[in-house]
C-alpha cells in the first residue's frame, strides 16, 4: 500500500535504539530509509501516512523519539501530526507518546 | 475430574445418611408422626424449601464467579510481578540486550492496560484499587525511558548506577502497589 508502513514487516520486528551507531534497526535508520520518503510521498498525494506499530517485540523510547522528532523537525509538528495516522492496537498508549515526541520537536527548536 | 467425583460421592453419602436417619426416626417409638398430611403445610414446606435452595444456589454461584474474576486479576498482577523481576535481574547487571528489555516492558505495560479494563469491569469504581493500578502504570511509564532510552552498542545497552537507582525507586513502587492491589482485590 502506498501510504502505509507496518514497522514489523517493512522494517524490523525488533526495532533498535536511537542512532545507527547504537546497533541495527535504529530510529535513525528507520527515519532515513523509510519514514522520511513515505511521509514526503504522503504530503504530495495529500493522503495521511498510516504507521502500524503492532507486531514488533516492543519499542525503545529512543527509537520512537529519534524517528518522530526528526520528522517533526524537518516538516513541522502540526503538519506531521495532521498527516500521520498511528495504529497501535497492542500498545495504545504509544500514540500519545509519539504525539509528545512530535510536539517536543517544536518546543525545543 | 477428581472434584466432580468428590461432589458425586458427597451427594451419595448425604443421601445415604438422610435415608438412615429417616428410617431410624420412623421405627423409633420416641417419634410419633401424625399420618394425616395437611396439603397447605406440605405446599408451604415444599415452596419454602424450593426458595431456600434457589437462594442458596444463586449465592453459591455469585461467590464462585466473583472468585474466578479475582483469581484472573490476581493472576495478571502476578505475571507483571514475574516479568518485572526478570527485568530487574538484567537491569541490575548494568549491561543487557535492548530487545530483551523492550520485550519485557511491552509485556508489562500491555498487561497493566488489560488489568485496568479488567478492574473496571469486575470492580467498578473502587478508588483504592484504581489508585494502586494508577501508581503501577505511572511507574512503568517512568521505567520505560530509563531502561530503553539510553545509548546502545551493537544492541547492548549500558546504564549507569544513577539510572539503576532510579529504576529501583520506580520498581519499588510497582512491587508495593502490586502487593496492595492483590490484598485490596481479595478483600472485595
């Protein structure tokens, strides 16, 4: 699907830490390989980017913080939040945490 | 299976005792029964007995279903405690696989969410119980960045003594409130 990312299958079922230097499947790697490009495509098409978090072994806070904070720093918090739809049936509380990472980017810059 | 056999045995045993007592009473001259049966009294006795049995069975069934719900809740709390002990054992080494920590934290946070739903359904607005669970959930939220937020090397995360100390502070809150939660659920 064009505007859809399922992290467990499109990236890894075991997402890692923040930076590439931290080890495999980092938040930085996810951002640079998948998230940034898919988000640009979504903005062009005018559709929301659906990001499915289910099916992984769990997320490190550093992974989510790096990926979504960088996305918000590049495109702006409000634009990012308006153009993504986070799916997290297994861990619904992650949706609020990601929202915080996105808006933290605006507060810190 | 054994329990069913036990119940069947106790029914047969009770019936046998009842039959023996009735026979003894009938034959013993001390008891003199009036052989005329008053239909009204018999009717009242039968209805009274039936109502008694109905109320008894309803109460037993309620107590038994409450017990099942309490056991489910306590089982969930116990499983969170077990996973937290596992997490503590790896965190205290100061160096561990990030994937192991994220997996354990995910289990605990998911279980706490499920526990919240279970408690809402089974215990309603019990403020003390909700308060215990809220403290556990908040402590888990604070533990998450401590054990998964640091820098890693090849997927191995190293945390310092201060971080371990912070972890232990929140872990103590989880331990204490888990215990209180079990006691409070049992008291309902």
